[in-house]
């Protein structure tokens, strides 16, 4: 049984690297679990992003099979309620080319409202952080958004500071959340 949804601002979640290993094993199962527990906003959309050209229905099918393997097995009675909120924006995303992300976001915002919160989640190799961050600014997706950086944020103090300069050229610090799950391993 799905719990009632928490009353928060409508939100569009953009998951960069949506078909990668981190998303498959950790991020997407956790996202599905948040939905099961009623911890997502009442109005939300999840937009997976990647280089491939995958349609929404194929991405939903991929997500369902992936959850069966790595997460809580989807409940057949409620799966469509979850899946109807899930989209895919292919063609990659960089400063030169936004792929289909801007079009898919426009569609999501038509359902959520123009003032919906935008949360970008980077489940990509750290080498992609710089270009994706710049692209968020280049394509007008930074204002009021939040960005979650998953994985090492630089492999040294100098690399951290260099990446942090790029981040702060696009975002204010209160927009940024860093998760470094390798930091505590040693």
C-alpha cells in the first residue's frame, strides 16, 4: 500500500546517468522506495537522462526490470501509478546540445506548473561533473534549482577547488549537495 504523499512543492527530478550502474543499483531503487513510503511531493516527475535514444515506455520497462533485480520488486497493483511519472530525455546533455532534455522538461512543467522545483542528480562519472554543470547554466536550468553531486568531488584538494570554482560560476552554494560515498571507505 502506498502511503499518502507529503505536501511539498511540485518537483521535477532530472537523473543524469539514469541507465548507469550507480542509478541502477542505488539511486533508482531508493527513489522508488521514497515513493512507496509517501516521501515524494504530491506532484512530481522523474526524468532520466542519458546519451541513448530511449523512449519513455522503454525506460519505464527498463526501470521495472532493474527494480526487480536490485530493489524492492514493483507492486503490480501500483506500478502504473509510479511509472506514469517517469520519463526519459535522450541524446545526452552538454553545453553545445541539450539533447531532448529541454523538451521533456517543458512537458513535465506543463503538468507540474512553471514554478516546479528542479533537482538535478548527477549519477555519472566525476569527470562529467564540470561539463554537466556548465550545461545546466548554459541552458537556463540553474535558477532556483538544486544539484546533487554523487561520487568523489575531486580526487585531491586542488581538483576539488577547481571543480568547486566551476560549480560556483553556475550555482550558489545553497543549491549544491555533495555525496562522497568513497570518503568514508578508508
